C-alpha cells in the first residue's frame, strides 16, 4: 500500500469517528424541549424553582439560609403543589431533624456526628395508602461560599416539578413515592443517614433514585446501580427517554479513584436498599465554586433530566417488582448506552458466558491458523509470539516515554498547562504516544523484519492484537469486571472483519476497497471507544484541578491518553507494516509534539481562566486560624495565629505568589509532630492529598470569634481491664473537627460514636467530623482508653477545631483583605477557625 492510502486515511477515519462520538453526546441537548402539557415535566417551571433556591445564596448546614430560608421555601412550594393535586393522591409532609453518628471509610476513614440537621420529606401515595415506596433523593445544602446550582439545587428543582406533575395526574400510583429534600449531604452524607436509619417512612422503601452532580449541566449519567437487582437497570432501560448510562463509570467510581461519594452509599450500606445513582458530569471545572450558578445550567439539561427521572419514577411506582424487590436480587448487570439512543443491559452471568465463548472462538481461530500447515506450526507460533512481544514492547516503551515527558513537565512547574486548553494535552501527550508507537514498529520493520513479506506482517500483527484482546477479555471476565464487554467488542468485530475479508489480507498491493471494508468492520468498537473516551475525559480532566497536591495530574492524564492511544491503535498497528513508509506521519507527529513541548515549557499556556462565559478557576482554601497547645496541667505552652493557605491542585499556589509576594518559602506550614494531624485544623481528613511544601502559614493577628468553642472534661472514670473513660462536653459553631491521638502504650478501645468501635484514619490518628443544625444541645461524648500504669506525660492528646463557615465570625478583616488580592482566575474560599490541643 502506498503511504497515501495508509496512515493519513487512518487518521481521517479516527477524526471522523471522534466527531461523530462528540455529536452523539451533544445531539439530545441540542433539541428544544417540547412545550409541556399539564401532565408533562416543565423545565421552565423547574427553572423557576432553581432560580429561587439559588437566590437564597450559599446554604451551609447550620446557617439560617439552609435551616430556615431554604426549608421555608420548599415547604411553601410543597403546600402549593398539595393544593393543586387531584383526589387520586394523598400528600404527607414531615420535617425531620435527626441526631446520630456513623463511621465511614471514605477519605481514609473517619467518624461523623450530626445533631439536629434538617430533612424535608414528602410522601405522595394513593388515596388508600401504600405499603411500599420508591425514594427520590436530592440535597438542598451547598458547600460554603457557593450557590450550589448544579450541586444540588437543580435536582431539588427537578424533584419539585416531578412532585407537581405526578400529583396533578388523575391516574393513581400503585406504590408511594417519597421525595427526600435532604439538608446535609455536603457534610459527608449525614442527612441521608439520619433519614434511612431513623425515619419511620424509611422502612417502606424498596428502591431509590439519587440525583447528584459532579459537573454543571449536560447529560445526567447513570454511574451506579444496585447492588445487584438487575430489574432496576431494566426499569431505566425501559422508561428513560434519553438514556446515558455506563457500567464502566460504575466500576471506575466504585474503585475509589475519584475522591467523591454520594448518598447512594448510605442507602446501600445502612439501609440495604438498591438504587440508581445519576449525576450531571459536564463542565466540572466550576463544580463547588462561586460560578455554579443557575444561569449556567441549560434549560434543555433540566428538561431531559426531568423527562428521564419522571419516567423512571412512574415506572417504579407502578411496577409489581418494587413490592418484591428482594426476590429479584440475583447478580450484577452489564449496561451501557449506544450513543445516547438506547441502552443495552443483560445479567453479568450472561455476559460472562458471552465473553468466554467469544474468547474461545478467537483462541480457536488463532490456534487453527498457527497449526496450518502442520510442518510450519512451530514457525507460525514463533512469528505470532514475536509479533505479540513486539506489540507489548511498543506499548511499554510508549507508556514509559510519555510518562517521562509528563514528569519533566511537572518538575519544571508547567503542570496543568492543558487545564484550560485541552487540545494541548492531545498535541503533547497524544502525538508523543502515537509517534513512539510508530517509531518502535518502524524500527522493528526495518531491522528485525527486513526481508519479510509485508502482507504476511500485516496479517500476523493483526492476529497479535487479536490475541492481546482475547487474553484481556478472559482475564477481565475472570476478575468479575462487567467492563469486560469492551474487550468483547474488540474481539468479536475485528475477528468477524478478518473472516469476511481474509482474501484481501493475503493479496499483494491491497486496494482502497480493502481499507474501506476493513474500516467499516471496525466501525462499532472504534466509535464506541471514542464515545467512551469523551465521557472519561469529561469526568477526569476537571477532577485534576481538585485532587490535591500529591498526585501529578500530568502523569494521570498522560497515562489515560496513552491507554486510549494503545487501544485505538491496536488494530491499525498492522498498517505500519502494510504501508511502504511512515516517515511523513512520524515526522508530522514529532514536529507537533516538539513545538507543543516548547510552547508548554515557555509557559504560554496558562492553566486557569477567568473567562466569564467558561471559567476554569484555580481553587484555593484559606483558613484564618488561631491555635493553642495545652500541657497536661491545662497551661498554654504554645500559641500562634495565621492564615493557612492550601492550593487544591498540584501547582500549589506557585501562580499566586507573584500577586501576594509575602507568601514565600519562609512561611511554609510546619508540622507539629506531637499533635494529631500535624496540629492543623483540617475540616476533613484529606491530609494525605497535600504536601506541606505546597501550603503556607502566613502570620496574622489572633481571631476572637463572637461564638467561641467551649470544650470541657466532665469526668474521668477508671474502668475494668486497666482502662480509663473520659467524658466530654463541647459547644461551638455548626462545624467542628475532633482529632484524637493515643500516646505510646495507650490505645483507644471504645467510644460513644458510630457503632462504638473507633475507626482510625490514614496515619493512625482518629478524626471525628461534627456538624449541627439550629438549636442543638451541647455535644456529649466519651472515649475509653487502655493505658499503662505509668503515664506521666498523659495517655491521649485530643484537639478540637471550630470552623466558622458563615455569619459575622466567618471572615476576619485580614482574611478579607488577603482574599481581595487574589487574581480573578482563582476561586478562593476562606473562613476563620480555632484549634485547641489538650493532653489528658
């Protein structure tokens, strides 16, 4: 084949498929929603709810905005809906304010305690009542300093409109639908725990739908289902009008790679209820920032989410299976949508059979080919294994080379150059990966396969790729991964293509007809992989801007790009051996890579953007902190005050220091080794995500909050088995963090939190996250420690941090002044806090 028929055509083919995959993601959102009738979901009405909720402002747990204004607004709308409902339905409303505690292994493991937080619960049921129910869950609270439009006000607006639509229908439901507007999800899933473990209606729930966000608008992705209960996925398949679902996303999310969790986990683990988890994933750059405003969420996104969720809820509320959901709990399910048009779903056990059959057919084909003719069987096997080894070698060399480039870029301080300009990552790491792959095979062709027939090489390298995918299919299936269906696509379609055009493979000087037939046969796996890659990069790229300073984002993204390059090139490697020359393609790719690398090193691609239409801000957290360290006698032995500054990505705050020159190396944050969590007021135990060389402690005046924390040892009691019980009382702001470190020889054996068994965080210290709503009683708890007979230096260090996220104590004048100096391409979230360490 002349080169004009080879690599350029392959590139044009892949670019065309990529464009088609992108169009498929956008097509449903580009449609204007039809005007809603009285029984249809109305995006315009839902937008009205959304605008009004976000107009309240940030809704932090414990604030009047969250506990009073948002609750009153929801109740007002629910009462209006109730007045307009038909006689076929009965609406009940309850305000729940639970208190409780639980442990969770999220973020390295910690314990959560909540007091008097708020849930607004609505039950829509037939007039005669219902024994069973399906739950729809959203949360109306937001993280501090953000309006929380996508996370999660839009979901609550959608639920209000769905409640209105269902209540106006003259058709009675078979089961109840419970709408939970939970008021403390951002406090690590507290309100859902309070509901599912304490509310009387929770006992009737047989399935749930959780509405969440990891981005702002776009299509809502089904990224978790179950556990088990394939009938729930089938309900989504049948009912959803605009499906977007992937078991790949489920397995990625549940692997813990993404540092996030949802109420799905609480209902699954503490309620033993199966469900469906949906989330908006587009434009995660402004998730949890001040830019998460209602005007950035397209009406079309609201409409498609409402259409989907309304249809699925109606299906479940009229399903015979809901009442007997536990009888249908039999294994996992493989599910994935086809370009947003429909969803394929089948039981995982069926997928296992299909996978093994497909792999067996491929291995039979390869073995038959190797054994014929018999005199050349050993020679054929040797050639196949050699091609197999060369392909794997090319992958390893490519991965190592590209990761070295990524590490170099990170070391010289140019990480995240692609954060605002994603094409930079493709031009840098994508071209490097493609060029390295081509180079390795070009050298193998020139020196190792110098006098071997080109058609034979093309054939044997195709078989080598088929062998790799067949092995991957068998291994992933054996591991129980539902995502193995991807390997099935990459075995079945190429094998079928090869069998259909096997004569053209052996013909010298194959024609355009061969290329066209080959590419048509590969159309399905390549199109699906490009469609999937769009979803993966849409989710992961923004996450790199909030994943802490420990993980080099360029290494992660470069690794992903290499993986997708290897996958997409697997059945085009053979073209390198079929074409006469790949020099032009190699030179072009290398030139693009070198030019991009030079531009990246020069700093021309600034990572962040303040563009009003499409901001991609850098996240920075500032805490004006006053610390006091007490000795065993209660005396203050050390105290200081400063503004603790953390950049939330790998760059730290290196881009900010030119704007605030007093933040320099002389004020790096010190670690107080004798104190738990380095003596710093972490709001959550995310210390493992940050390096101390990338955060600062800028000296500042002491803060004197108007509502200071009160920490009191009520009693000390000797217990059996040489243990001591310490009883404490704490009162303070709505958010506090408790840190516990037993001294050498001592051990924390029991406490009054969670299930009574202490859960240590990474590093061995214990972390308790506390939050409360309004009018909560003082927090009473006890800890029990086993201790040695001699403990002159005490048996435990215990610290308490108070966080002021709202109100008059939130920001000191010094903090305000510093925040004003930060550039407009940052999202700087600041608050005041105190930290007190005690020894007992």
